């Protein structure tokens, strides 16, 4: 009898009663208990986090920064409620502690009282870090604690980013303020540079004008010095003349009564004296002409210097936009020039007031000189003219006294004018030196202000001036400069889809394991008939493969239409699972055929080894070294990798590799089962009396 027919006969016996039929139905449904129910329970746990009760404590009292009220705690509470990441319960801190302890809440999130104050401190002198307080209890549920760390890290990042944006926005606003102030300073420097340029030009004009004034005052001082010397000589000569005429008059008048008889004896002396008087009168007359000639010119020069200084003072100190720093010295120079002009005016006034006397003095001196010459000529005949001479001598004495008095006044006035002119010359010299220093300093100051203005303009160009749009862009980037550009090549839509490649082969292995509890691994009829070993192996393998195909159909139908499993390659997945169930059936068959009752324990042990080394949950690299060592030698390792590519997508290399591995395991297991069947055809004492039976 052929193997397919033997397999059909093996399955047909399940239809001979209610219990066998129920057992067959249970056998078909059993993978659903492992596959469908497990996946259903784990299908989308992250999508139902809003059912997890979590305590939310907001003790934040708020803060004020920059005149604005900050309520960071309230903002986070509002954001968490809108996100619905958990089932939030806003309670007090004591209630949160008690709830996390007794399991009412899986965890708690607390905003401390100074949370806003710490966040606002980022713009102050002593910035502090705001701390969100999370309280977990792994005794309630370990996985919830792990999930909460991810969620709260996102909350912390969002809060930190918002605080950073506020802080950075103030920095960029400060940049704009600095830019505006720098532009204003640059404009002020431009005005300063312009004013200093005008001041520098004015100081240069002042220095030039004072130089001209110094030249004129120097000439005036020298002229007055000569005039003063001439006036001194005039005073001395006129006083001598007056003294001589007085002495002559006294002598003549004293001895007039007695002089007559003796005139002949004194004729020569009288002649000599008359010559001396004539010479002295000439000297006084010449010096008087010099005084009258130089006095008006000196007054004119003094007034011209005073006018120049007055004009400069008005232009640089009274009408100038920026007053000249040397205005006080200029004012002193102007006052000194006015004093000298006053002295010159006094001298002119004196000459004008004494014009008549001077004219008379000049005439008298001329007369005196003529008379002295005449007396000198007539001295040999003086005795005859003594009477007339006495009279004329008295008149001469009166005129000499007047000339001496006028010469004294003239000398005193010219001395005062000379002193004023010297003081004026020194003052103008000092003013000229100061004006030159002022001009040099203002030139340097103007050059420095020009460089200052240029530097401020260059600095203003380099200082950024951001508007609100630019600030928003830059604060957004600087507050969160590193973004995670995540791109999932083949994303599983939910948690259940990600675990399906792990639970599906688990359920099929259990299905094969239970199937061989109801179906013998080696067909008894074939063994009794002495059929070939390979036929006996196929006869025990095909019925379980047929049941496995039905299990795959039932399992995938429920996963797809009831639970919602979406397979990128559905046909490939179904076909691959047929190969999986054939492989599992062959392996379980061999273990049961070779080891009998102990084989069932080995089937369970092999299942545990495959589950722990297949990398179905965490990457196998995270497991201890033992599981990494056995990972490449167990079929489920390849099955899980292949199902991931078939369900969620990716290259088919692992699929073809898994197919080759499964074919090899299937062929090897069937060959070993045939060998076991061959051994079973020989009866031994152990078969008649087994040590263990299940």
C-alpha cells in the first residue's frame, strides 16, 4: 500500500466518532491559541497607552521674566492632556505617592514648585536647570516603566526646546538692540567728525589771525618803546631847559639891578648860554615831532589788532555750532588788545587835548631857539639890550616850565602805552601758541573721530539685525539643532505585526507536537505489513503535514481577517508556512519515532531552545553566548528572519536561505525517521517492555 493511501487511512479514523472528530477540530484550532490569541493580546499595546492610569502632579507656582508671566507647569499639563499618551489623573503629590505605591497608578509625573522659576532663570544671571520628577514602581509593571522613560524623555525634550527658544529669542533681540545702538553711535560719530573738521579749520584760521596780530603788536610795542625813549629824552631836556631858564631868570632878575654895569664882563658867558639854549630847544622840538607823528599810527594798529581778535572770538565762540575750546584765552587776548587800543586812544587824546600847548610849545621852542640864537648873536651887545633881555628871559622861563610839565605828562602816558603794548604782545604770542596747539590737537581728534565713525559703521554691518521671522527660524534651529531624520525602510504598522514572525512558527510547532500526540509517528499497519522504511516514514509524516496545511489556513485566515495582519507578500507567506509545517512535522516525527515517549520531552525542549535563540523579540546578539552559539543551527532562526521579509518587506535572500535550510532539515529528519522505522521492524526486549511510556 502506498504512503498517501496509508496517510489517508490514518486521517479517516478521526471521523469514526464524536471524540476523534472533536480531537481533530481541537488539533486544527490549537495553533490559534498560540498564534492568534498571543498576537491579539500583543497586537497594539502602544496604541492603548491612554488606558494606563498615571498620576500628574502640578505644584508649579509660575514665575515672571521680562514682565511676562511664565507658567511652564500648566503648559506641560495642557500638552500632556492633549497628547493622550497616558490616562492622566491630576492629583496631589501625596496621592501620587500613595497611588504609585499601592498600584492605583503605574507611575507619576511631578512639576515642582520652582519649575517655571528655574526655566525663567535661563535669561537671568544665575541660570538653573528645571527638573521634571518621575516616580515609577517596577513592582507594578516593568514594561510600563520602560515605556514611560521614552515618553517622558520626549516631554523633557519638548520643554527644554521651548525654554531654549525663549532664551535664544532674547539673545537675538539683544543683537538687534546692539545693532541699532551701534548705528546711532556711528551717526553721532559722523556728526562729531564733521564738527571737529569745522573746528580744526577754525582753529587754523585763528592761529593765522593771531600770527598777524602778533606781528602788528610786536611792531606797536617796538614803536612805543622808541616813542617812550624819545619822550624820556624830551622830558629830561625840557626839565633841564626849564631849570636853566629858571636859574637864568632868577639870576637875571636877582641881579638885574646890579647886572647892567657888569654885562660887558659876562657877554661871552651869555652868548655861550644862549647857544646851549638854542641847541636844547632844537632837541626838544625834534622829539616832540616824533611823538606827534607816531601816536596816531600806534592807535590805529592797536585798534586793528583788537578788531581782528574780536572778529575771531565772535566767529569761533559766539556763532560757531561747537564752541572753540580756546575761547577763554581768545577772550583775554581780545581784552588785552582793547586795553592797548585804549592806551593808544588816551595818548591820542592827550596829544589832542594838549595840541594847543604842544603847538605853543613847538612855537615857543622855535622862538626860544631863535631868541637864543639872537641872544647869542647879540650877546656882545647885551649890555645895550639888557632890559629887553630880562623881560624876554622871564617869558622864556615861563614857556620852559610849561614845556617841561607837558613833556612829563607825555612821557608818563607813553610809558603806560608801552607797558600795555608789551603785555598785549606777550598775550597774543601765548594765544598764537595755544591756537597752533589747538589746531594740531583738533586735527588729530578729527582723524580719530573719522576712524571711530568708520569702525562703528563697519561694526554695525557685522552685528546681525534679525526680525521676528528670522529670530523664529534661528531660535528653532539653535534650540533643537540636531533632528533625527528617521527613515524606516520596511515599517511594521504595529506591535503585533512585528511579533507575528515569532508567534506563527511557535504555534505551528505546537500544532505538530500535539498532532503527533494523536497520530502515531510511524504507521502501525505499514510496520506490520513490512513495508519499506521510507514508505513507513512518509506514511506517518503526510497526515501531520495535511493537518499542518489546514492549521496554516485557519491561523492565517484569523490573523488576516479577524485581527488585521497585513502581509506584503501574502501568497509567499502562505507557501513558506506550508514548508515550515512540513519541516516541523518531519522533525517532531523523528524525535517521537526515535526516542518514543522521551521524544515528546525532547520536542518540548527543542521548542524552548528555538524560542530563546531565534531572536524573535530582542536581537540574538543581546542574549548570552550560549544562545548565540546555537542560533545558526536551529530552523526557527531562519524561519523568523524569512517571515519578517515576507510580511513587512525587504530582500528575499533570507527567504531563499530559509527554504534551503528547511528542505535540508525536512529531508534529514525524514531520512532519520526511515532509519528509525527500519529499526522498529525488528522487535527487541526494550520494545516489548519500554522503560517509559506516555
